[in-house]
């Protein structure tokens, strides 16, 4: 580029020749270039973002503007991404960015580096700094499982320090020590939790390639003349074989009602949500379930996904769904789309 710049100076004016070639002067300063990662983020949003037309900095013309390079280079890739979203957390509440797509895809298929303990953080008193963590579930054969940790255990310390607003993120580290209460009482929903005593600290270390099954549990309860199926589904993984097997088992036991537990299901693949809808129903085969609507640049990607019917379909007209703050994305989609066809009663 420096050699080319000198040639350009010569072509513009001969008076510039001596100045340009004077070995005592520095080479001309090259124009600032867009950072590769930031340019990638901008181009991705410019092409695929649903609200692209509503964000001035995502306009096609902005790419060639004098402000483009300085604007996108002024932030980290993550900060740039969120700055370009349309009314983030108001209109757009679901866009997010990740740095490792291979890791994310593995997580979506139930494979991750983890110690196997899933938990939720609560304040001990309303708006207090002191926290506790309540274990939601433990993945079988994981480090947490082998350490004897169970659902409902209450975390009081991490790395020896009382759990608080500033250190609870350490519970997501690859290795840490965790202390549990001997007993606890109260109600997380009311915001007052009382703990008594503490057990000896346990060191947890994450392992690579821990496999977590999407269908975490299933059971059938007999209540009068009803057979009530209960299914815990924790992720909409790319492969729906676990769902198909579970529903075949429930149907084989002749269940009349279903409780679907999505409290810890943060979402996943849309196609698997469509499969779940068809397994719950079955009597609405070929009825539209999900409409995929892209921005004007990708109208050819628009698609309607239809309900199906499988051997394990339950043909239910009502379903009960357990939810929490962690019930999101494909879980919400399933609930809302089913409501078009059957009664969906959410609890939580």
C-alpha cells in the first residue's frame, strides 16, 4: 500500500514527487481500516437483522459513509452488536451474541463443559446484597452428582465467601468451592430465605463433553380415573429422538392428562418445538404452527412449519405447563402456538 500511495502522489502532481520520495520523511499514513470482527458483526446485522431498516447505522449507505470505520471501530464486537439493536430490551428482547459457535452448537445438543449443577440465584431478603443459590437439578453422573449434591440444596458460600451480588458469578467458573446450608426455610417467591448451619465445602471442577439429556425425567401418576403424565423437558435439542421415545412411553401407559415441566428450558431448535407440538396434539396434522418471517432482504427464507402426527401423539385438548423465569425462547413459542389449538394452562 505504501508503494501505491507514492505512485498516486506522482500522478496527481509532479511537485509532490520530491516530498513523497524524500527518505527523511515518513511514508503517508494509511487510512484507518475497519476491524475485521466489527465489520463481520455489522455485515451480519445489515443482512439478517429483522429490524435492519429501522436502525440508521445499519443502512446500506452507511457502509460507504465517512463515519463507518470510526463508528464500528469505537466499540468491542459485543458492544457494537448491542448498540445496533432496535430498542433493545423493549422491542428487541431476544437478540444476543456469542463468540464460540461450535461451543454453542454443542450446548444446544446437550454437550458442554460443566460440573452438572443447575441453580438459580435469589436474595435472602428483598433487595438485599446477600444471596443464596438453590439447586434446580443435577445432571446424572456429573461431578456435582458424584459429590452428592441434590435438587433443593441451598448454596451459601462460593470459594469460602458469603454469596453476594459481586461473587455469585464465580459459580460459573470451571473450578470453585461451594458451601451448602444444613437446612433452609422460606419461600423464594416471597423473597425471604432463612438458612441454618453449613456443610463442609465441596470443590467442583467442570469436565469436558458432559452430556445432559433433554428429557430429564418422566413419570405417570394415577389420580382417580385419570392417568397423569409428567415430563421434564430441559432443552429443545436438534435431535427429537428423546421426545419421541418419551411420548411413546407415556402413550403406552395410557395417560389422559399431561404436565409438561419447562421451568429450566431456555429454548433451542424451532423444528423440535414443532415436533413437540405434534406429539402433544396429533389431531391437527398439517395445520400451521410456526410462521418464519424474515426481513425484506431474505423474503425467500420465509416459511410456515406445520404440525404433524406421530405414533406417540397424545391427541390432547388440554395441557398443563410448569414455567419459571428460565422458560424462554422455543419454550414460549411452544406455549403460544399451542394456544391456537388447545387449552394451555401455565403454572408459575
